């Protein structure tokens, strides 16, 4: 992170929400704004994943969801087109939204846009990677392997840690 301090300070001056710029790795739980700021100054051409976790699921529970922040550090747009995991029979990209009756529903989407130098935030109440047909319980602290699939990049395997209902996210 040290080499990006100069760039971050520039961004902090430019960005309205630039007061928080630290987004490194697992310990931090950056806000969407902070993650976007850090992504704007990211170097290289890669995808940078942060704040990745999977919701813990008890015995007999059929579904769970993976949440993460995806920074597209490259200069070109890409799309998250899918994901795979041995933890579930089926893995789908989902978008949660409110229907006409004001009820939260979720539905599959073909892809999630990854704009250059921007972060896409998959979080409770919004987009998520849905695990359908869990092959077993996922306990808090468990590690789950998930492979992210992109339109313009090689698949990217990541490891996400399980959090209980009360540890992660803020509802829904
Ligand atoms: Cu879902």
C-alpha cells in the first residue's frame, strides 16, 4: 500500500468521499465509497477483491450467498459473468430489488458490469453470488472456494470466509 499513498492523497483531494482510503485485505470493512476511491487509484490491470465473505448456513439450509467488493483496476471495462463453487450444486449471480409491492425479491442476472477503476460492491440487499443447493453446512470461520468468471479475463479463484448472520452485513 505504501507506493500508492501519493496517489491516494491526490484522490482524497479530488473525491468528495475521500476521507477513508484504506481498503487493504480482510481486516477492513470499507464502505462502498472508500472502496471506490481506492480503486480509482489502483495500479496494474488486475481485478482486486476485498471484503469477501459468505453467509454461514446451518445444517439443512439450502442456500447461501457470497458478498465481495470487486475493483477493476484495469483501463477496460469487464463483466462478472458467473461464478462456480464446489460448495453448492448451482451458483448464480443475483440482484436483490424491491418489487412493485415493496417486497424485496431477488432474481438472476446475466452479468455485473465492472467499470474501469471502479468497485462493484456485492452486499446484502444488493447484488450477490447465490449458492443454491448447499452440499453441507457452512459454519462461521469456514473457508469456501469460489471461482469468479469474467467476460474478458481468466477465471479467478478466491477463498471466502464464512460469517454468521450477526457478524456481517446489516440486515435484509
Ligand atoms: Cu440470491
